[in-house]
C-alpha cells in the first residue's frame, strides 16, 4: 500500500446506531406501506391523523410508493384543505428523513449516476433551495436529493425545514384541488 492510499476507518458506534435505525425505519415503513395499499379506503375516519401518518409512511419508503398526495387530495375534499396541506406536508417531510439518513449513514451506497451527480452539485451550491424545489415539484427523484443532502452532511434541520416548506405548499395545492374539485380548479386557473 502506498503512502497516498488510506485505510478506511471503521464506522463509529454512533454511525452504526444511525445505520441500524435507518434500516429499521425503512423496514417498518415498507411493511406499513404494503398494509396501507390494501386499506387506503379506511383512512377517512381517522382525519388529520391519517393525513399525517400516510404522508410520513409514503415518504419514508424509498422503494414502495404509497399515494400520499392522493390522500391529501381526497381528504382535502372532506376536511379543511389548508390544514390537510400543512399536516400532510409535515408528515411527508418527516418521512423524507429516511432518505437523508441513508445518505448520512452510508456513503458507500450513494448513487454515482449522472442524476445524482447533478443533484449533488445543486446541493453544494444551493442546498435549501434545491431541497425546497425538489419537495415542491411532484417527482420521483426527491429521494436522491435526500440521500445527497445526508451524504454531504447538510444540516438535518435545514433539510427538514426546506423540505417541509416545499411539501406543505405542494400538499396545500393538492388538498385545494380536492376541495374545489379538479374541474373547478382548472376553470379558476383559466380565467
């Protein structure tokens, strides 16, 4: 081994705890997601709690999608859409911490593809704005943003704050679409 090569240090005890907790959270969220997919119609009776929990679970799963925005839209038609948007957005932002924890705890698992590289560059230059925009726009690549934020050791509170802001705005939009009905919303936007 040459002098320039370094032996990797074993993970610290704290990092191993974070890795174990990350794995537990992802497994529990995945099990809950499978359960919720079959029982999504039973949630309306639980009100805002359902909005929060579905938002949390739908965004804590990295592989298995659960329709968190659909629940916000559906329950926005029944409950106060502004409150549904806030509660759903906060739950979703909390769930997104699972992707952040994956990036934080295991840089070896971090994607090295072109999309990840671009998001990582955006994170270095405009961290909070990048997370806000990724959270605001419905897209399948937000998890890469969370993983990049964790791998870059972007402060967790800044990640959660910017993620919450984007998710809340997005969820309010979907809840209002449910409240007013998509047809009425389209008429309102057209003039």
